[in-house]
C-alpha cells in the first residue's frame, strides 16, 4: 500500500498541476542556464513530496518506520518550505543557505554524523569533529547539487527513481524492511512525476522537489552508514552521476575565476545537449550511467571488505575522467568544424 500511495498521489497531483486548470501556477521562464525555450510549470516537486508523505504515513501505521529518520525528515520539511518560497517569489542566497544549514544541523542532532569511512579493507577514523563537519558539508552540498543538476527533462526525476531504488534494494538486502520501504516510496513518488517530466517535459519539479530530494538522498545515505546497512561509499557511488558532474563543474568554474552564483550551462549534461544530442538521447545515456553505477555498487557490496571495493571506485574515477575528456573532444571537433 505505501508504494501504491507514493506512485498514485504523485501521478495524480502531477497530472493536475501540469494542466492549465491548476490554481497554483508557478512558471519556470527560460534564462541563461535553461535548456527549455518556453515557460513550464515548476510545481511538480509538490506532487513528489505529497506522494512520499502519504507513503510515510502508511509506513508509520504499519510500524515499519525507522524512528531514527524522524528528526532528519523534519530537516527535509524545512528544506521543502524554503525551496517552495524560492520557487514562488525568490529567496536570497544567504537565507536559503541558512535554512539548509539549520536542516543539516537538525539531521546531525539525530546522530547522522560520520564517525569513520570504510572502503573495503581500509577504514579511516575521523578525528574530533571532522566527521561532523564532513557530514554537514555533504548534507548541504547534496541539497544544492541536486538542484543544480535539475536542468534537463527527465534528469532529476530519473536520478531519484533509479537512485532511491538502489538505496532501497541495499537496505532490503541488509534486512531493514522499513528503510527499504522509505527509499522505494521516494523512488515511486519520482516515477509518478517522471511520467509528465520525461522529454518533452510538461512540468518541472522546481527547487521544492530538487533540493528536498537531494537532502533526502543525503540523510538516507548517512542513516544507512550509521545503522551499518551499507557503507557511505555505496550511496555516494549510486548518486555519483550527479555528484561528479556538479562537483567537477563547480571546481572548474572556481579555478576559472567565474562567479559561482551566476547562471550557466557548463554542466556536462548541458554540454551534451548543446552538442546536439537533445534532451531524450542525453537523459537516456545518463540513465545508463546511473544503472551502471548502482549495479557496480551492488556488486562491490557483495564483494565485502576486500580490495575489489577501492579498485572498483578507482575504476569509476577513470570512467568519469574518460567521459569528460570525450565530451571535450566532441566540443573541440564541433568548434573546428565552424572555422
């Protein structure tokens, strides 16, 4: 029932919000960062969160709800509220980051801070408060990078569907049915929205959906590590298609001296669209990468505490470097053809 509720509520509300009869009309107008050409409703995040909320209530009624997630999810509500205000009327960078920081602190107060980092045969203990600082930065960065990456039809919804499905599978295999239900509910809430967001999109999730999903992914990854369901690296690998693109792009812009708060179209997925791949081809290629990283994480988890884990992670670092170089070569070839 929780899974059907997540899918049904999300699908039904997204269908309503994407139509012209919806009373709540918040439009996303094209700007320098956008890949769309005409205004599109950006209220789909409300449908995703409604579907997830309905599922969580049912999970709680079945006594399967992981009680350690209560306070972290309270933080997610704060992220959703400030993000909705941003969608509706615009919110400055400082109050937005302040709310993200408060939400992260609430999550950390529930004990979600990393005490150590285990990668196969290697384990590092974080000295002092370093683990808390890293966890705080991870929560805030995931909240924002998910929003940065929500710039192509079907992209953020697809990452949510695939990413949360893998987290749910990992949790289920570890024996925690409640955690698995929460993750699968988030995935199906994304699926209900994705029906209307797959290229060509009729509705966007907006900051309300993207920022909250990013925060949700972060707390679920940290919670799994805390409960020893699966290690931190596995969740990061699952969401690495977003994490790597956003992080590398940020660092490249930082080195180039660009203003980080200005709109841009320098993410790798945006560059592929501008190379002529289009939304559908690019998003399907990204889905393939998401499925590959999730499957790799599952295989490495089954390998246990062995050298296969760091070797597998190094392999993915090489794959991402090769993909980035390939996109750069395509851009150079296109530019050479213009002269």
